[in-house]
């Protein structure tokens, strides 16, 4: 039985680049993913906040690094002594 002849591998810079380049389907997928995120961001920016009362509109100067909302300032006024001597 004879084995089919294999053509020699192409040599040169073009062959190396083709071997190292990602497949076209992956490039297309990443491009589509970036497009979807861009459109999603634009729509979200246009729509504005979902619940406007959830962001701090006060001017306390804090950057807000967590799950704090507009109602967290009231926690200082809460009685933390639950049920002791009343």
C-alpha cells in the first residue's frame, strides 16, 4: 500500500504567522462579544439608573466603595441596644 504524499510544510514568516494566529472563528466570536458589550453599555447609559433612589445623591464627599445606598446614613441614629432595660 502506498501512502499519499504529504506536501512539505510551507516555510517562511507567513507560515509562522498563520500557525500562531488564532482561528478566524475565535476572532469573529471575540469581535461579536465586544460589539454586544458595547451596545449593552450604550443602552444602559442611555436608560440611566434602574432604581434612582439606590445611589447616594447626598454630598458627604465619600466615594462609596460598597453596597451603601442613600439609606445608610440613618444607621447612625438606630438604637443598637436591643431590649436591654426598658
